[in-house]
C-alpha cells in the first residue's frame, strides 16, 4: 500500500499529527468491527501500519 492510498483510506493529510491519525484509525476500525466489513477493517489496519512506518522513518512523533 502506498502512503497516498493509506492517507486516503484514513482521510488524513501529510500535516496530520500521529495522534489525529490514531483517532481516525480507532473510529474507522471500531465502526467496521461492529457493523461493517472485515475487508474495510483490514484496509484501515494496513493503512495505519503503512503510515506508522512512514512516521517512524521521518522521526516524527512516536507511533505506538
């Protein structure tokens, strides 16, 4: 998954803080775990993993 695709899935930009990315991730993941699709939930999770690697590589914040 590309960084651009990950950002589109989570609805974030390059300026979005890691904290805000995690809020978006939590919301989307929970929404799809209750009454959504496993496929979309999986895409959301992969998007977070992709951006986590990007942020760690740039040394921006401490993704946990």
